[in-house]
């Protein structure tokens, strides 16, 4: 998917598709990935993994979110949930075991130094863990 144009400009088609997938609504994203999967399943899986955003977690089944609690510590979930939709915060914390949810909520409501960077790092940790779990067949992305 990488090529050089007449002007010598390097284009990375895979990166462009990932960017498009990140801004598409879930229906369009699934349709595009389904079409790619028919011709190249490995590429479709790679694109799905690379285009996953923290907001996509809201589309996960409850069982997949519950499974995540065994692999990520409560403080990381708490930081990752800062500044996301309240409905999603409630859903995730409602699925968590009580002590886990309390610990995550405590961190979620604290002021943090360099908060934006911490949130981004925690959200990426959650995404990376989900991708790893998906590769092992433990969650469905």
C-alpha cells in the first residue's frame, strides 16, 4: 500500500486508511473492514487494531469490558475514564467489581499533574491490552 507518486512524494495508504477508520462512524467502519477482510483478512485485522480508539470501547460487549478488569489495574482504568462521557464512565464502573470500581473512581475524580498526557497514556494502555486480548481470542473488537 506504499508507493511513490510522479513527484517523488511518499504516500502511506495504510496510514491514511487508519486515519479514515478513526473518524468513521461504527457502521461505515465495519462495512469497510468487512470488504477488506474478504480479500485480505490479515490486513483487515491489522487496520482494525491500529484504528482502535478509546471511544470505540463503548461498543464492546459487557463481557469484554469485564474481562479487561483482570488485565488492567483500577488506577489505570480510573485515569483512562477521566474526561469521557459520563454514561460510559457509569457503564464501565457498573460492570467492575465494587472495590475495583471504588479505586478507579477515586483516581478518576482526583486532579493529576500533566493530566492530558496521563489520560492519553492510560487510554493507550487500555487499547494495547485490548488488542493483545483480541489476538489471543479473549475479547472481540
